[in-house]
DNA sequence: CATCGATGTTCAGTTTATTAAACGATTACA
DNA sequence: TGTAATCGTTTAATAAACTGAACATCGATG
């Protein structure tokens, strides 16, 4: 910091105090709530610049500043440090990415290449279509996934949206805020699965 | 802060960012662990001055600094903000401070003037003496109190020590580290009470 | 293709936190 | 009664956080 030479601006050097990765936590929370750095800064009463630098771990905010920022969304200081970030790896699997695991008369195509750390398995079964799901915004503790059979699905997970068409599939940690919407004119069919709450 | 005039050094002005009282939390934790500001600073790798200023709420530490300090004792960042400080109001009641509530043949003298927020009531009964308690350092979740009948008791609660003589009494949140010690040459007698763990 | 709006990042300047070294007060000990 | 040790607080100097305003990039609009 004392030498603002152009070569000194290393990208996230993971220095001696990278102990907790506050930046990543803040960024994920902000993105989950669908706020831009400026929008959050406005709410918090700080500048957008400092939010950028915090997220890049280029500075360690004072707890006063961190508190102001967290007041932007309903998260207490204690929760911020406790919060274990829901894994947000690959969410959308295109039709071509499904792995064929059953090669008989009954076509079974698996969603997700490896099942490590997964609570369940999703299969695309070529049978009668699944249920129709209206718009919802639930946040129960589980994982869920599914495949679109017919119609067009607009899936929103953590401030990010996709339009899924027949053959496309999804899988995500449902602690992330999510939402299903039928944006087509024909009925929407999905094959979905969800980890049982008692399992 | 910008004007270091002698009149401007107000004692804990409770300014616009007194939101959380980090200073008091830190000071109490430090005193509970029986550390001086310098001893803690040495462990944490900071200076004693900054600890003083934090405890006086004269500055808002960066979370990096706060983390270094909390590493001094086994407390995580999340716990620091969650921790509800055990009430540490009056601990020692001198013989003259006991309130006489029963005025009959059986002398009942109450420990503590008001019982608001208390889990139990302590009475000094003029009967056969209580049990003899050796040195201990327990930290069970309860409140306890008692009265010294005979002998000399050295009571240590949260890095603070008193010597109690017959007639003196005590009452404290036993989540605070505490310790009884017989420092006299005659047998020690105490009337003590404790909230039942199932009540 | 231009331009507008919104995004995240960077930079000089200012405010603030942090250091290093003092100060005054208290306790123990000779 | 001094003096040495330790306590918490304070202060000038320094390092770092934070501001305000720029920059570069991207997507949408005309």
C-alpha cells in the first residue's frame, strides 16, 4: 500500500491475514441477495469502492463498517461469521451434459457427473411427465434437482436466472433462494427430486 | 478526535456507533480470563494501547485486529458477537447488607436486595453449618450463593478475589470461573444454594 | 456503430486505526 | 519512605481504512 507501483497490485495475494476470507463471504451474500456493490453501498451508507476492496480482500474492514454493510441485508454480525456458504457449483446441466447410466429399454440419464458430497441422485426417466410447479420462493433445508420435460421453465437461483427448455436440468442447494416460473404457453412438465427432510 | 483539547476527551461518549459496545465485551472477557491489557497484547501480537482504546470504544478495530486479539483466548469471532455477557453486578454482600425478611424466632436474612432476574433466593438460616468446600474451578451453568458461617473463605470469581469472614455472603453467575478456598486454620462453614439444573 | 446506463475496479486524498513510547497511579517490598 | 514493577491511559508518528471521483468493461437501445 505504501508503494503504489503498478506491479505491486497483486490480485488477491492471500496474505498472512487471509484467515477468514471475509471478501468471499460478503460477495456471495451480496450476490445471493441480488444487490450490486453500489446498491448495497447506498443502503449501508458507505462507498462502493470500499465494498469492492473488502470483497477482494484488499482491506480488512473495521467492525463498525462491517456492521453498517451487514445492515444492508438481514444478517447479524454473529451470523456472518457462522454462516457456512452453501456450495454453489454447477447449477444448470444442459441436455447434452446428462450422463447415460442405464442403457436398456428404459432410458436413465443421470444429472451431475459425480455424486461426491451429494445427498441424492437424480434420474431422467422417460415416462409420464411430472408435476406442474407454479411460482414459489421457498427456502427449506434440502437439495433439489430436476429435468424439464415439456414447456419452458424460468429458474431463478440466487439472483441468477435461466430459461430451461425440454431436456435441460437443474440441481442446487435449496437453502439458496430460488423460484420456478412457467414462462411458456403450453403446460410445463418437470421431473424433480428432493432430499427427504427425515433422511 | 480531531480536536485533542483537554475538554474534548469525554469519557465513553456513547457516540453514534456505540451500537454493539465491543469495548465492554472485550474488557469483560479479558478480565474473566484474568489477563492484563499488556499480557493479552503480547499474546495477540498487538500493542497494549490499542486494546485500551478498543475497550474504551475510542476506536473500532478492523476484524483482522479483533481476530488477532480473540486468538488470545479460545473464543471465535462468531462467539464473540453471540456471547451474552453473564451479569456481573454486585457479587459480595457484607454482613450489614443482608435484608431481614423473617422477624420471628427463626432468623431469615436474605442475600440480595431485589430478586428481579434471579433464579433463586438465598437465605441465611441460623442453624447447623453447611458443607465444607475445598478448592475447585468448576463452570457449570447455574447461579449460586451462600453465607459464611465459620472460618475464613477466599472466594475467586472472574479473576477477582475476596476474603469472606463469618457473616459475609456471595452470589454470582457460576458461568464465571470461580473457586473456593479455605484460608483459615479452623474449619470453614458455609450456607450455600444453587439453582437445580432441572429447574 | 454510437451511446447510454450499470457494473466492478482503481487511484489520490482524507480520515481513522495502530504503533511505540511516554505518563500518572497503584501495589509490593526493602 | 523510596523505588521498582505493573497497571490502564494518553499522545505523536505511522500505517491502513475509507471517501470521492475517476476508469475500463459489458449489455442494451436506438
